[in-house]
C-alpha cells in the first residue's frame, strides 16, 4: 500500500467518524497507520475514535503518539486531557491541558478546561456510572460467561445481547467481539461478524500499532481464532480471496493443521 492509499483510508475513516460509525473509523485509521506511521493526524483521529468507543486508555496512548510526532498541535493535548477525565484521572488531565496551553496559549477550550469542567464533558461518575474499572471488568466477565452458556445452548440472539452488554462494560476486550462474531456467523449476519472479527484483530494486534497491554488479548491463539472466524465469514459471502488472506494471517499466529486445511481448501476456490 502507498501513502496515497493511506490518505484514502483516512478520508474513509473521517467519513465513518462523521456518521458516528466509530468502529469503522477505527478500522480505517488503523489500516492507514500501518502504511504511514509518522502521520500525526492519523494517530490523533484514531484517538478520537477510541475515545468515542469508550476505550480511553487507547485514546491516551494514541494521543501520546500524535504529540510525539507533532508536539505543537494543541488538539492532541485536548483529546488526551478529556480521556484522562473520563477515567477520573483529574491531575493527569490538568497536566495535559497545561501542556497544550504551552503550545497554544490563546486556546480558549484548553483554558476553560483548566478553570472548570465543561457541561457535557466526560466525568468519572458520568461515563463509568459510578463503577470502578475492576467492578466493570468483573461484571463484563460475568456477562461473557452467560453469553458463552447461551451460545452453547444455540441461543445465539440472546448470547449476542449478553456479549453486547459485556462490551458496554469493557469495550477493550477482543474476546467479547470474537465471541459475538461467532454468534453472528451462526445466524448468518455475516457483515456484523466480519466487523466484530476485524475489531477483535485490531484490539489484539501486537505489532506496536494496537496493543492495550493490560489484558491477555494479544495471545497468538486468540488472534488466530479471530482470523479464522473472519475467513469463515468471508467464505460464507463467497469472498474466497479475502478468506484465503484471513487464513494466511491467522497462520502467522498459530500454524495449526486445521487452519492449513482451511487455507488449502479455499485456495482451490479462488
């Protein structure tokens, strides 16, 4: 891919973001970053997508990348600051706003953020509904376990609902998306399955572009599973070339015989 393609992906991400399809925006920005890692605006835009998905730690991480590449752009500090606020990290937010003002002393948005919290801006109480991270994480795991039991009973729609609730509690865990993708595949909602697989892959990526670092999502086995489910979904749409690529990508994480067999079979249909 070329930098021209990176620009096209960025524009596609911007369009999705404007339409409030933050997941699709995230996927497009991630693809663009892999082509043009030194583009600060890509990191900044993806930080905004993460923020709107409620994945505040990643929004902060991407903001830091953007700041490192382009330290004089005040909006990167703003995004970092409000992400800290969403996590209840008020002192870190204050530092981010102050650092932004050092770059642009006349920025009213940053100045007001230091003087008072603006109406409608995220607060720990509002965004996290008075639950600590540990409480939300524990609840998310419980919901996932219920979803798994429902999946085992072939109650796929009910399982989808439970995985969705788990995602609301902790949108950073790739397992929830991976499991929900399996449900979507079973009820033939293939586009939804593909999107969940893609998101699971983004969250589990360990190439330095997407790594949350605080869950076990980066395990090769989980990445291989996500790529396998992605390949199966593409096969159901008769998109055999895309399926083959998904299986190849999965083999990079787990060189298993079943995955080799899937790749060999789908290659015959390309």
